C-alpha cells in the first residue's frame, strides 16, 4: 500500500466521526508523527510504499481511531510546551490552554522576583505535563508534583525522565490538608489544573472525551463546583511562603465565585486571566 492510498482510506474511515477538514488534519498529524517527517514532506512521499510492518501498525491504529479514540492516545504521546509528553487513558490529554497556564507560571516567577530556585508544587499533576514543562523552563527551580492516582503518577514519572528533568512526586489527595505530601516544605508557587467541568456539562462534550479520558480528572458536582479550588486555597494557607501565589486553570463562569472564595480565605490579591480566545481561563491568587 502506498502512503497516499492509506491516507485516502484513513480519511474515508474518519468521515462519519469528523468533518472533512478535521479528518484531513488528523490524517496529516498521524502520518507526520508515525513516519517522523514534517507535514510538508508528506505530499512528496505519496507514492512511497509502506512496509508490511507499517501497514499492520497503521491499520491497527485506524481501528482505534474509527472508534473515536483520541489521536494522542493512539500515538501514545503529544507535544506540550516544547516537551514530548506520554499519554494514556489514565491521564488527561494536555490542552493548549494548559500551555498558557505554564507560560503564566514562568512569567509570574520572573515578575514576582522569586529567588533563583523557587519551590513550585503542581497539584493534581496527571501526566506531569505542567511540572515537566515548568522544570524545563525554570531549570533552577525545585519542582514537586502530586496526584491521587498512582497510575497517573507512573506516567508523570516517565515523562520527567524522558524529558530529562527532576521532579519530586508523591501520591496525595488534594482535598486532604492534614497529610501533606512534602512535609514542612514551603512553596513560592502552587500550580494546578484541577477538575472543573460541572457534571451538567457532560451533554455538550464530544464522545472521544467522554468515552476515553478519565472522568475523575474532568468533572465536579453541580452542587459544589469549587470543591478543588477550596482545597487549593487551604493548601496554600498551609504551604505557601509569604507573597506566594496560586495559579490555576478554571471554568470561565466561576470567576466571581472564585474571587469571593479566595478573598474570604485571606488571599489579598485575586486576578482573572484570559486565554488566547478571550475566555477567563486562569486565576492568580496571592497571599
């Protein structure tokens, strides 16, 4: 089978799930990554034959994609803020909005004049993408990361190792402020992308998210949607240094409640931050 023949077969197979533009983008991304070539080179390789091993692998992958499995899970990895991050159904697939959270953390470290080796805690690390990317961009920082899922932590440790960074990991339920995972360590910054999508929002979500990504990392109860932000506020009061900050990704409708919550918990400054699409996506709360 030629590369262009497989590309055509793949597009036709994906059309029931995706429109033509999205299907074409998935095909291009898939072939580029599996063949390890730049996207612009694919057009020049259309008449190149696939080996028997490649055909077998590609057709197996296509079966998963036809069942709406996200491309990142099929490939087993994705790019995130200059890092290559392994992913599997035990962890969320990193989103571009979370890259903006990392950029904000790096910027805040400089703006606030933190010392040359700040302590940073990534709460609810999942794949470790936030911790790994911050470690890569703040090489003198001491990076700590925690998650309630041992399976997620296994993936996060792999990602730290594969990207050549040092991160201290611990298993910890972020709602437990009594058993702190890093003892008496105090932090300049706490960063988190906690679950924040209300349960009622499930109906608007695509099947390839609902059927494959871990629901515990996505959804919060409709009657207590700020549960994990309240936990972050409590952890911050116990573990942040004076003038330390909490940075978190958020649901855009929560910001008035978040500001009220953090103000009531003794945080002196609260700031809403918009993502590249103009949506209130991030918050900064300072002690």
